[in-house]
C-alpha cells in the first residue's frame, strides 16, 4: 500500500489514506493513539487491492462517524490483543471537548460481535469492535504486531481483495 494523503477529521482525529492496486474495496483501520505508531509501516507492507483509511481515534464517536460515511467493506480494529469475538459492552457517558471547538457526547450500549473473515484470538471485550458491529460493519480485531498479517488474510478471504 502507498500512503496518498493525511488529514484531520471534524473530531480532531488524524486520518490517512493508503492505496493498493486498482480495484478492490475500501477498508478502515482504526486504532487508539497509544497503539497507532507502527501502523503506517504495517500498512505499507500489505499487498492487495483497494484503499485503506487509517483512523487514529480517542473514543468511539470518531470511529462511528468514519463508518457512517459509508462505503467501507469492513474495519480492522487495533487493540492490545487479537480477538475472535466479544460480548456486548456498556460505555460510560462522557462529554469530549477536544479544544478544537468540537464538543460531543459519547457512551451507550453496544452489541456482542463476532470477527469476520480470518479473525483469530480469544473472546474478549472491545468497545470499538462492538461499536462497529452496531452499524452492521464486519470487524476484525488485531494487535499492532499482527495488523499486516490480519489484513492480508482478510483480503485473501474476500472476493476481489488480493
């Protein structure tokens, strides 16, 4: 994948776009700031078709906003451990003021989820995966070291992915 552009969304979240070969699908890779440092390098190693949007988010609202834009075939959530699925979660309500002039509310109940495609790992709680599942978006959860391999496996299991 080749890095093509970088921007900041309305929530102040860093975003970047990576392009593969022509064709394929649009994917989202979502990570909290503390797990995002190595992701551009990991995405650069993936060989596949389509576009990967990288979102570095603090909280669930930026993730839900990115997914609401539509057009994503699925989302790879970066978490401390790779997970194959998880239970429903209740996220405590809070007000986020990112000092950029955008204040928003977070929180709520999100459903249980099952990993899509080549998901691996144990069962475990992951609020970002539950949030993606609430919108009906297929989700895979991978630890930072497994992102390249997880994306490659998911692309390989998806028609027109590799």
